[in-house]
């Protein structure tokens, strides 16, 4: 599957989405979570491919994985050079997260339920991308470590 690494900068957004979605279908036993994963995957991949094609920003497996962090999703939403329809689709994903507050500054912590729901989806996608890129679960393990640190940090703030 190292072909994925070679092709990622040449694929259309639909091709990238199809590759990842085939693996998502196999890994997601719950249709609701599969739908939620697609609601994140599709606007992020479409935005990254648009930036690749119009802003010469290279897509790598690592940049793809990084784009799924919640703060990076929000940054994409706030990227004014992105076409309005791409930004609207990212917005729809963000407000679909339970208790997500779009009015909070990007540096402020979102409610725990929004973070937990997003992290579940993010780790599902990261696991697949790690496998597709041929580096095993290195990316997935990093996401889990980041998640643990984030949850520890957010719990300290609520005490």
C-alpha cells in the first residue's frame, strides 16, 4: 500500500476519499460513526486537494493526518482563501459535534463532549492512514499520545 504515498499528491479528492472510505467501511461497524467520519473526511480532503491545486501545498500522509486535529480543522474553516462551499462543509462538521461552540476562540478549549466525539473519529481515520502509508500505527500511536495529553490537560482545567 505504499502506492498510497506515491499517489497522494496526484490523486483527485474523490480518489483519496474512496481509498480511505473503503478501509473505513471495513473498520466501522456502526453506520452512525461511519457517517460522522465521512462528514469530517470529505471536507478536509477536498480542502487539502484544493490547496494543493491552487496554493501549491503538498499533501503528504503526515500533513493529511495533521489536518484532522480539531484545531487544524478549525484553522481550515477560518482560511479565507478557501472557497465558501468548502468552508461551509467544514462548518457543518464542526457544529455537528455535541456542544461544539463555534463562537469560542480557536485557542480556547472546547467542551469535553465535542473533543471526545472528534477524537474518536480522528483516531479512526489516523489508524487507517497509518496503515495505508505503510508506516503501521506510528501516526495512530502519536494521535493516542496527543489525545491522552489533551484529556489530562482538559481535566486539570475543570478541577
